């Protein structure tokens, strides 16, 4: 491959990998705090893309207002989903309920939510693909290298969101409360932290991150009802590959996975996903904790 092609493949890999990382972090926020394995994460990704498409293309709102509206809608849907479904499930748990049982029940509930949201998307938006008009159409040309600005924007936005999340968890009172509940919910309750409220906010934040990922990729790729089904699988794979209990591992896992798929597609075409999946699964068999060495117990 020529140097210019290598650079373009890297940019494509980092674009997709950044979204994988953002999705994986959203999954981790939910799993680590609430114990819910959210199989409906891909549907929230699709809802984010469709909401942005409707706000920007149908209602002709400006870019920033469309972004704000999309984030608000995803946060509200996430909060309602937790309150009406997962909060109800968690209230049925007793102190001695094992982690396996909690995962099984919450995963079953999330599969039901996934089916409901999939049908809702089809009924509201139809089955045809939608295209979001390009927002950033410029292309930066350096020597023979052509870099689409819209893909650079996705990478930069995901990086800034990652930094903002780090500062949120480390510096803010709410972020510290989320970390405390994820570490020991019973002790956190004794210290006066409202665990139920933290669960709802954490689930809402995780769904919001999935919606932001869909919103960022909406102008780059076509918007379709099934767009989240394959992406949530890659997000789970990135989370496990990086380390199921490590935010830093999720970022590294998502970026590496994106680069592997980008280069693999260039070299092997559609077979690349199968090969990458086989490589990652083999790696996890040898090292269950992933790149960061942190796995579910």
C-alpha cells in the first residue's frame, strides 16, 4: 500500500475505533454501576442517529441545537428505560442474590427492551436507509494524503468526550458517587448516597454515550434501522478485548479493534471481520482479562 493509502486507512480505523470505544465506555458505565448487561445498547445508538437526522434534516435545526436535542432525548429515554424496566427488576433483588442471577435477569430484560426499541424504530422511521447531509465537507490535502474533515471531527469529538468523562468521574461529586456505588453499593447507601438515583443516572449516561456515537457517525454513514445490531456486538468485543472493568482498556480495545478491521478490510475485504473476531477470541482465551488484565469475576 502507498503511504497516502496507509494514512487514509489509519484515519478510517481511528474513526470507527473511536466510536467503538465510546460505545464500550457506555456499556461499562452501565455494567459497572448497575450490573445490567444492556443488549439494547445498539438500539440507543440507532435512536441517536435517527434523532439527529430528524432534527437536522427534517426540522432544519442548526447543527449544535440538533446535537443538544439528540443528547437530551437519549438521556430521557435512558432514564425512562431504567425507571420502568431495570429499576423494577433490581428492586426484586435481595442482598443474597448472586451476581450471575442479577446478570441473567437484567440481560433478559434488556433483550426485551432491544426488541421493543427495534420495532419502534421501524414503525416510526420505516425500513429504508436515510442520509444525513454532510456537515463538514472540506478535505484537507497534505502532499498526496486526503483527509476528510468529517472523520477527523469524529475522532476529535470522541477524544474530548473521553477527557470530559475522566474529569467527570474524578473531579465531580456525582462522578465520585457513581464510582462509589459501582465499587460497593451497600456501603455507599450507608454513607447516604441514593443508589437508586445513581443507577438511573448511570444507565442514562451510558445510553447517552451510545446516542452520541450514533449522532457522530450519522453524517458519515447511512442511517438504517439495523445499524446498531452489528455495532453493539463490536462494542462488547472492544470492551472485553480491552478489559471488561477498565475504562482505559475500553478505549485502547476500541481503537485497536477499529484499526485491525480497517487494515483487514483493505487486505482481505469482507473476510476481515471474521479473521479479527477469531484473533480477538483467541487472545481472550489466552488472556481473559483483555489488554488491561481486568475481567469479570
